[in-house]
C-alpha cells in the first residue's frame, strides 16, 4: 500500500509543516514530496536507494538477506522528482528502528524524518538511527548519541600501479618481496576473482572455515555462525566478488566482498595458517584491491576493526554514531533505564576502542588494563 504524497513547505526559520495535498501536475524544483510505502521496499525505490547511498548496509540486497521478513515501511523524499532521502524502517512497539546504516545524513534530513514519524504515528516515543554520520550536534527533539562502529575506507586510484606506488615504502617492499617469495616457493601459486553467482559453494565454505580456524587460534568464537554463513552466501550470490589464492589447486586464502554501486565491501578475509610466514592474507587482500581497481571501483571498505594492515594499505577511518530521538522530554525520561544502559554501553565501547588503538599501546593505563584483563581471564579459566 502507498499513501498519498505529502508536500513539505519550509518557511524561513520555522519547523516543517506537513500538509495533505493532491499531487500537483508539476513539481517545483525546491519543493519536497514525501511518500510512505507501508508494504516494504518497492523495486523502484530499492534501485534508487542503492545508487543514492552506495553502501552495503543501506542496500536492497542486504535488506533482502538480513532484514525482517515483514513489517518494513519505506519513507521517500523527492525534490523535483529525484529521490534525496530513502529510509527503510520498522516499528517495534513505541519505537521506530531505521534500517539504513553506515550512511551520512544531514541534520535537516534527520529532523524531517522525525517530524514525519511523530506526526504520522502517535504511539511512537523514540526513533533509533543505529549507525549514521551527521554534522548536526543539536536537535529540536531530546536525543541521545554515542559512538557505535567504524569503517576503514580506501579511496582507490585509477590503476593498480598507481596504488602500489602510493603505499608506504616498507609496505610496498613487503608486498613485492612476499609475492616473489610465494611464486618461488610455490610455483603453482595463482590468484583469481570470480563474481559470486559463478562461485562454487565449496569455495565460499573454505574461506569461512579459515575464518573459524583463525578465531579459534585467538580463543574467540567466529561471528560466522551457520545461520550467518548462509546469509553471507546468499548475499554473495547477489552482489559478491570472491577472490582466492590457490596453491596446487587448493584454496589457501580468500576474500568475500560485495559490490554496491562504485563501492566494494570486504566482509571476510581469511587464509590457511600454514602460510603465515608468507603473509598470504595480506597478499590476498592487496590483490583483491587491485582487482576492484580493475573493475573501476571508487572505494574499498575494510569495514569495522582497527587492524594495522588496513591503515598500512591506506584505509581512512570513518566513525558512525547511534542517535536516538525522543518525541518529548517526558518520553526521554520514561525511557530512563534504556538511556542509562546506552550511556554505559557507549563508555565501555569507547574504552575498548581506546585500548585497541595502536597509538595507545605503550601507555601505562593501556598496559595496566590489559594485565588486569589477562588476570581476570586466568581466574575464569
């Protein structure tokens, strides 16, 4: 079901006023038209959203494989017939959860959506944007904001030669040295990239298995559960790029990436630990980046995690916040327990990020925190 369009006229210095109007025969270039689709993500809006945000976590493919099966509504804002904002969301009791993640939104866009939701749905007390960037620091509505995640993003040059030349001297020399070493020690060494829909499932499973092995070696449990691996494979079939290194015909390293617009997103990178001394994981990542350049990509997303190799390969960090807007001060206070929990979670997350930051590795506070953590882990064991 699709509602009638709503026209938004913004007066100078005043809040947006929503007025029900009949669709106009012609649309002024500066006039905003808001439409709500109550039965999911329409095909036309899905295509527009993919190109508007060009982000895996705000893509129609991701919503199909990882989103809820029902209950999704889509908010679309157009200016002069062109989509300027497309947000998929679901209602959970008195709360709206925006499904789009890892995108940049202006403060005006966030306020406009909040005004629309609070007017349209009288039962809603709060709206949650899980992972967004915005320059706005203050909002009309009471709000809570805290750091949520990051993405390490590499802006790609036009050729792989230019990329190699742009790397730091030690990184560039290491890549050349280990490539030469692999080809000398393993004459059957080969690299290939294949679109996800042409990739045998056993190749995808082999990369996932390497991930499990690596996490087990760190005494951690991989986030790639059976259910998540099934979703990962389904998404790879839609927009994936699977790159593998083979030695004697056997997969020894691989990456699973997804393409949305001009951007590639590295979801999994893993290798056989037997080849640690040959830096097979680093080489596979570098060669995958070169393949993305060959495919005319503009950005390569390493996604979350502050691993040093991402920065050595020239990734730049982008941070994303969770922002919760409340209908009123009363609604904010009624949600006091959740507000307190989110605040505590934000402080814990910030502390973990500080400890993981290589720049803080030598600080006394960081050393003390790591020692305390190891002692606590030892007592539990």
